[in-house]
């Protein structure tokens, strides 16, 4: 049991360490404030847990088997990524036009719900996350254990573990925030993050 748990946590670490849209969004939101970054993490991990529950119930098998359902989710996910990317590029442009103070006030005025919702939406709009949960979690269900409770328990552990892992990202970016929030550095980071999200959205839309 202990060896299975350690193997599971090791696999969770490798998954979290793989760069993806969620990592980009968490870092970008952490530049605004640690609160925004952490709430984005909580939203993302709520999505992780929900996909784990869906996988435990066997519903993701239907998604994987249906080309139409998977295609709809794929285009929805691509649209979310493109929208987030365009928003980041627009903020970078406003920053370049000398509207840093206005943008700062706008970011300060953003609710915690907006940051949480962004992390949740980005995760739930990713069909790969659903299919991956279906293939990943069953490998670590102990022999003889009730399948549904074990899968849900693993999904919860996965989400909680990633909260701690990505929390380190939020803390680290927060430590560098004064340096990274300078107008030029912030504009370049918004440009990079926006471009990455756009490219990921286009790639997801074009995938077969």
C-alpha cells in the first residue's frame, strides 16, 4: 500500500511538472497577486477532482469513445485557450500604451471568483484531462479495493497534492513579483503567456 502511494505521488509530481496551459495561467495570475494565483490553483484542482470523479463513474469512457463528443470538447477547450491568450495580449498592449495604473486597478478589482473560475474553466474545457484521468487513476487502485471509492479518493489526493505543488509556484512568483511587475517585464510576460495560450489553443483545435 505504501509503495503504491509513493508511486502515485511520484506520478503526480511528474504530471504537475509537465508544462501546460494551467501552469501558464497560474503563473500569469500569480503576477497579479498571490491571492489570484492561489485561487486559480484551487479552480484548476477542482477541475482535476471533478474529472477524477467522472472517470470513476466511467463517464469519460463515453467521451473517449465518441468522436463527436470529444471533438466538441476539443473545440470548446481551444476557444477557451484562445480567449485567454487574446486577453493577455490585450493587457500587454494596454501596458505598452502607458495604462499600467489602470490595468493595476482593474486587476485589483477582479474578484476571487474570477480567478477561481478561470482555473476551473481551463481545466474542464480540456478533453485530454478527462481521458488522462480515466487511464491514469485505475492503475493505482489497490487490488481488492472497492473501485469507485478508491478512484474518488485518489482523485482527491491528486488534487490536494497539486494544490501544494502549484502553491510553490505561486509563492515563488510572489517573491519575484516586485521585479516582474515592472512595466517592461510585465508586458513581455503578458505577451509570452498570451502567445503560448494562443498557440496551445490553435494546436488543440487542429489536432486529429
